[in-house]
């Protein structure tokens, strides 16, 4: 099977699967607490070090979650929204983030504004600079969206935001594992990511980079008893001052063991950035007159989407899968600002670390024969 749905979930390595199975067997034979204790060197130290290395951060700035959305919403809820304020987002914003922001609009009167695009689909950074007034509390940027392969220029945005009191969120759900990332060069305050996509880790894993500057102005909305204590004399006292105070102690330890292996794989094995198979596939798709490509921006990586004039996206995806190629029928509602008016369902093709030109050729042969 050719897997061209890495933007949905990448394929785990055999080693990651083996580590998870071994851990679960340990839970069965010895008990979950005992297995967690035996794996504490990884679960309490090594995974934080490896995730930090992956994105150029300090281990103290890493918090682990069960999804990128949980990480993003947890960071959002930790900010003080009393008095409202303005939030600037891109047209590529994920609907899960927009739902959380709309709740702030309803509760606190927060105003959400969308950064416009240039004619080529890149963000209009001149507009951003002009509208970056003091009442802007948050700028939320999607590095690579779920609907297409545009790579937004986050380093230029970070430079633009230097010295401004707003908080800079970077949704790196698709880009972590796809591209080299350095939070120090980018200058973001918060970065969130999933383990299951281009990292090729297990589902039910994610993480956040929560900078020291962010933690100075934020407070966890809820902290459980493994991250804080309650005494009759003092009430609640946080037990940790690093990013882990935003975590929940109850977590899937086996999945985190697998995530640690996936991160190690990326640290050793490189990225999908500038993939020859992707370049070949995009050029071939451009030559098919039946397709309407979703390909905004100057720089694209790993993901390409299209509408097929001859058939609905779900049908095309089923036919491709039946013939040995996984891809996905995307929903316009997942990136509603950008996809508004373009159509409801589209075919999304997302290559992974092992994708080859030969596989892309096979995809194109099959696609050309679909009528």
C-alpha cells in the first residue's frame, strides 16, 4: 500500500510499535504504575529532551498532551482575556482553533481579524505590520495548513512581532516532522504540534512549546493533583514552575514511549522538506486539465490538494485506495476562511518520509485512468 495521507496520520516505524507493545506487556505483567516507574527515565526526562532538540527549545519549555488541539486550547485558555482585545489569524487557521476563539468572542468580546492574502496566496505582512496595534493580544499563525502545502513565512512574522506585547502562537501541527523548526529563530511564544502526522508517532500524542515569556503572563486554567498540591493552610500551590504545570498527569504512557521513538527517528533521519517525489507530483498534477489545484503561496511542501472535474473527492479517494494508494477527502469546513466558496470536498495528497518518485508515477498513472 502506498501511503499518501501523512497529513492525516503518518505510518509508525516498526521500532515505535515494538516499544509500545513491550510497554503494554509490562503493564499487563507488572501493573501500570510499575511499568511507568520502569520507564520513568524516558517518560520524565528523555522525551522532553528529544522534543526540545527537535524544535530548538529547552526541555523545561516542553509540555506533553494527547493532541495538538488540546495543547493549543490549553495555552489559549491560560491567557487573561478579561477586557477582550484583538486576535489576528490567517485564512489558513484550523477550524478547531477558530471554535475556541469564537468562545472567547462570546464570553469576553474578543475581536478576531483575518490577515489578508497577497494575490499569490502568501500572507500580506505589510497589512499585519500596519494593523499591529497595542490592543492586539494574540497573533495566531498556521505554519502549514491542513488543506494544502503552503509554508507560511513564520520567521519574518516573528521578526515583525519583536518588541510587541502580543503573544505569538504557531500552529505547527503539520510542519513538525515535515520541516526543520527552530523556535528561537522563529521567535514564537507558543508552538503546538501533533505526534501522529509527519512525526509518524502514535495517535493520542501531542506537545507544546511554552516559552518562559509566555508562562510569565499565563496561568493554567486547571492543574491536577500531580502538578499541584492542596493544603488546608496554603490552598493550592503549583509543584512545578516549568511548562509541565500545564500538563495533566493522567496520560497514555505507552503512546508517549512510541512518540519518543518517532522523535528520535526524525532527529536521525531528516525531513520531507524539498522532496523530489513531491516536486514531480505537483508538476504532473498541473498538467492534468481535469484538476483544479489548491496550491497557494511561493513555497509549498509535502501536501497538494485538488478538485477533480469528473468525480467527487470521496469517490476518487475510494477508487485510489481500492487500487493501493491512500490519500484523503478533505473538508473545506476544516479551513473555512481559505476554502470558503471553493467547494466542499477535495482530494488531499500528502507524501511522507519514504515517498518516492516511482510511487508518485504510480499515483499519476492511476489518476489519469480514472474517468
